[in-house]
C-alpha cells in the first residue's frame, strides 16, 4: 500500500517528469466490429478489433504494480422509427491487466470467465485484449424477428476499479479518461 501512495505522490508532485519522456495521452478506439449467427447455433457471436494504447500515467502506474481494469460494453438496441431507440440487452466484459515485475510478465485476466493469459510485453497483452473473437452476445430467441436491432460497442479504462488514492487522482487527471466512442452497426436480420 505504501508503494501505491508513493506512486500517487510522484504522479501528483512531479507532473513534468512524465513530460520529459515523451508523454503519451493514450488512445482507445473500436476499429471494427460485427455480430452474426454461427451456423448450427441460435446464438449471435461478436467479433471486434480494438486499438488500446495506455497513457503515460496509466502505463507508469501499471509498471508500479497497480492493476488496470478495461471494460468492454456492448448494447443491443431496438431501433424504432418514430420513437427513441430502446436498449434491449447489454453485456459487459471486464478484463484486468497487471504487470508482475519479478517475472517481467503481463497478465490479462477475464474477470467474467476467470481465464488468465500471460504475455512477455505490454504490446502483446494489449494486442490480445484488442482482439475479441466469438464472444457469445445474445440468443436469437430473445430477439423479435419483426424488429430491427443495432449493436453498439465501446471500450474504456475503468477507473472505478482503481485503489482509492489513485481513483481520486484519476478523477482529476485527463490522462486517465481513456475510452472509445460508441461504435454502432446493424445486427443482421433475425430469421
């Protein structure tokens, strides 16, 4: 805990130190996404490609032992012609990214499923997080075939999961506000 406080103090008291080493504001973006029925199943699966680049401050905190949570939010929206669209379903996937200095390894844990993957570099860990393949989205029986549906997706750094002192710092610092815009597309017709 004292190491976490030291990291927070260093980030607050020495804002120019990070600027000397080419400060990176970071970037989260949804590059592409699609959802469709897989043959032989009645389930829609999501595939997406995300660009995830941490800010300098987030990267420094990660390398100091602070785990970072990355949240992927998906919403299925009933598109209505003369009324406001209505959210029909939502799915949230939460991932925890952590650096282990003794092993010099990064781990990515899917909080929803408990699966854990290990990587030798931050680039490899973020690259893996940025590839969503065959994520079960929704059962076809839950959608009305007479309605039109859109899907939207976004990814963000979940600052609510940070330890207390760092959460307060993240609230005031723009470098911690990493999140993509909503990426929206039409769900293929339900048969």
